[in-house]
C-alpha cells in the first residue's frame, strides 16, 4: 500500500515511521515519474518491511522545498526519522534494494 504525503502528514508518516520509508517525490505531469510509479506499484514481497510513500511536489511544496527537490523523480530513504539515501531519476527495483540495504 502506498501512502501519499502532504505538508501536514509528512512528520507522522515519514519521520515517525516505525520502519524504513522509501519516499518518491513526483509530479502528475512528469513522464519519468509515471514510470517510477509503475515500478513502485509492482514491488515484490522483499519490500514488505518498507513503507512506500509518494509526495506530489505540486501539492506538498513545503516538503519538497525542505529537501531541495529540484529533479523528479527523486527517491529518498528514511530510517529512524533521518534521510539516509537519495537518488534522482528512474530507479528499478534492484537499485531500490541497494539503497535500502535489502540483500
């Protein structure tokens, strides 16, 4: 299940999450973001211990600004409320596994 992040729920859903969070910064008009979205929608069971979130930069500009998002899609990994990894551009499942430290 994908959780959509807003300016209001970012802290509760991402920073206070009890498991690692994969946060996808995207926009509805962005072609590569749609590709990334399909990849996230089809992640396998190896990602069951990860909370998948999406943040529309046009609707949650405060969150995007906080992390200086200038390129989309940008994916960030949060663990224990801290941003630990970041990558811009479309990233396939094996790359996401590396970012998350999933073997």
